[in-house]
C-alpha cells in the first residue's frame, strides 16, 4: 500500500469517526448511562448485522433502539410477537383493489429500518422462519413479488 493510499484511508477513517462521535453525542441527549449498549448497537448497524438483547423490563432497550433510529433518521417498528401470528402479519400480503381489478402489495411492518422483535420466543415456527429469512436475505416475497427491505435493516430481538 502506497503512502498516498494510506493517507486517503486515514482521512476516510477520521471522517467516519467524526460521524460516529456526532451520533454518540446525539444519542447521549436521550440515553444516560447506557454507553455500552449504544456502542454495541452502533457496531451492529455498521456491520449490517442484527442484535439479540436480553434483560429484565425497564432497562431502556426499546428507548435505546428508538433513539438510535431517530438519530440516523430511520423508521422504527416494534413488533409484539404472539402465538396466533401469521407470517403475513410481518411481511405483508396481497390486497384486491376493486378499482383496478388487480392485487396490490400491502407491505407489512418488516419494511421499517429498525425492527424491535419483542417476545420472539412466543411466535410460531413459521413466523420465526419468515423473520429469519428476512434477516438473512434482506428481502421478502409477497405472492409473486420479491421486495427488497430498506437499508439499513436492523432487527433487534
């Protein structure tokens, strides 16, 4: 690697580091005492990954995710999983439009940037499978259509 390439790389790292520091400062306006959690969430966001959060109620898990979503100007959706859920409750479905005579896609809540999947262990296997497919493939199939999920796409369960 040449000296000029190293300089360019260093400049890029400094620029991105400044963005992350500004993001941290914005988050700290809302979240106090949760630096470790917020840094791990930012790592997941940068790595294009997902996060499993565990903890008793009241540890500000939902607030942390909402705050991060607001700080990066992303959509947030909280999903409460129940035993009677269907995969279409997550992904969406086809709805018949009487005016046009066609079926149109009605997107489900998975089409948000940040998803908080609460009580995921309560969901049936088919629903969990639909969520895992969306997490891995970053796309959802509704009827004959395969739709890409928005970027960034981060699931926190």
